[in-house]
C-alpha cells in the first residue's frame, strides 16, 4: 500500500516541478511583450486618448484660446447652437457632397486601373509608378501644385482649354466649379491607393472560379460581372469606407486652395473646425464640432465592421 502511494506521489511532484518553469517562462514572455508594447501604448495614450478626452471636456465649455482660464461651463449649448445656426449644417453638407464625389469617381477608376495592373498588358510598371507617385506626395505639395494648374488667368488647365477654343474657366473662384475641382484633385491623388487595394483583392481571388466560368463558355465581360465583381464585394466595401473617412477628414484642399470659399462652397468640416477655433476663437464650439465629426466617423466604421462580419460574401 505504501509502495503504491509512493509511486502515485512521484508523478505529482514531477508535474508540479514541470509547471513552475512553464509559469516562469510565461511571466517572462509577458514582461518582454509589455516592454515592447509600453512605448507605443504610452504614446497612444498621450497623443490620442488624452486629447480625445480633453476635446470631449472642452465641448461643454465656452472659452477662447487667448484666455482659456475664463472658460464657462455651458453644458450642451454648443451642440444646440450647431442645430440652431446654419454654419455646421452647411459645412457638413459640403463635406458629404465632397465625400460622395470622391467615392463615386475613385471607386470605378481605381477598379479599372487594378484590372489593368492585374493583366499581362505592357507598361504595367510605368502605370503603377505613375498612379502611386501622387499617393506618396504630401497633401500640401499636391494642393499647391493644383492651385497653379487651376489658376483662372494663366493656369495650365486653362491653357489646354484655350487650345480647343474654350474660354478661361474660374475653377476655384466659382461656386459651381470649386468643389468639383477639389474632387478631381483628390481623385488624382487617391486613385492609386484605391487601385492597389483592388489589385490586392484581385490577386487574392481563386483562379479556379474564373477558369471554370471560361470553360463553361462565359465571356470576359460575363466573368467580370458575374464572378469577379461579386467576389470583390468586401474589398469594394473596404475601399468605399476608407475613401469616405478620408474625405470627411480632408483639410489641406480647403485650407490651401480655396480658404473655404467662394461663399462657403468648399467649407469642409475640418477646415470649419480650424477656422472656428483659431480664427473666430470659439474653441468650445469647435470642440463640439469635432465630437460630432468623430461620432460620424465612428458610425461609418461600425457600419463597415458590421457589414464585413455579415455574410455579404459570395
């Protein structure tokens, strides 16, 4: 009896000894992981989450950046002013039109470019370089360059139009042409990014489906419409959301090219926030605008996550 007890206790002691090194190793791994993550988490906390909390706090105060000590608590009055006055509605409306124009132009052109880059046609490397150069170029440089191109008196675009007998166009000084001009500039800059995302989606498609459709007698157009496009539904959704969020946060075009004009035709919401906080010295109201913009962006992101989790995939 004692012998059997001894034999039973021996494996138990061995197991306990084996657990100790494993536990120590896990603690050591956790310490190493925490050490590597700590700098990033600290920077994220300082430069992102703390400013967000301060922004939410400032949205319920009325104060000026020139005298922040005289801040006055006003509760939700800043948000009520957004409903009462027209400036916020106009700014958000212009921004949504801008985002809609960017999405409706970038998505189809980026998809066509991705189809070209995914083919075996010549000059693919040159096209890839040409469409990626604007993406990696600073938004300030792009906005400044397009300001010269769209100059109403001696811009290059008007020079080309004059060759075809078309008179000079006002572009950035016209209430009807300023916002479409910003959309065209954004299209030129962001279409390469969308094309790369679509190209990644195309190269991830299983080739067996395309080959099976071709064997069954489907034409290239039928394969594209009935196989390729449905399989890229999740990629298309991702590109749409990325472009929408980017457009909602656009600042450089309105700041450098039009200053929100003419007659607030290009008063994008981020530029409106900047103008409200630093020019009009209404920092509390600007913080309220920022909170609403943040909620809009979060809502779009949540819709994206919901659709991606759903079985919207062929």
